[in-house]
């Protein structure tokens, strides 16, 4: 259990080091006043670095998802096509409207083909130009 906690902390720290300074372009698209903003350039490259690092530490032996983090995320979200792995991901975490509720999360994902990407999502809701979905489970 201690190994898993240390690995989790190490992954978070490594991710923060791999993230570059947040540019205004991604932040401008987020709603105002986030508590935390995380920006990742080139998710495929970061996934490969994390996979190599987890192989060296043996984390992939505990959970195969460490061997391909981006692939595991795509599988969990049922995203087969349309995601641009070389783009820029921006995640904003916001205070929950009700005390005690989980925080709200807004993620901006880079897509190579928007219609194909939307075809992956089972519980898609489109209102005007905004499409949203809720994560499974």
C-alpha cells in the first residue's frame, strides 16, 4: 500500500514537472475562477514518458494501465477515434456549488475529427455549439 501511495505521489509530481507553464490560450476557454488548472502538452509523449518510468519502477506489474496511461484512459472513456494525442489538454477544477459535494471538473481535449470524437460518447448532450457528456462510472 505504501508503494502505491508513493507511486501516486511520484506520478503527480512528475506530471507537474512535465507540464509547461500554462499559456493564456487554453485558460481563456475555461469558465472563470478555477481553483486549479492543469495543462498538458502532447499527451501521447507524456503517456510514453510515464509508461517508461513506470516500467523502470515496476508499476506496470501491479496495474497494466501504468504501461499505457493514455490508452487506459481512452479505454475507460470508450474513446476509439478522434482524440489528437499531440494536442494540448487543459483541465480546470472548480469549487462545488454545494458544500460537501465533489468539485466540478471541466476538461478541454484536443480532437483531430470532432464528429468522430463525438461518436465515441454514449451520453452526449448538445446545446447550441456546446457538447457535453458525463464520464462513465
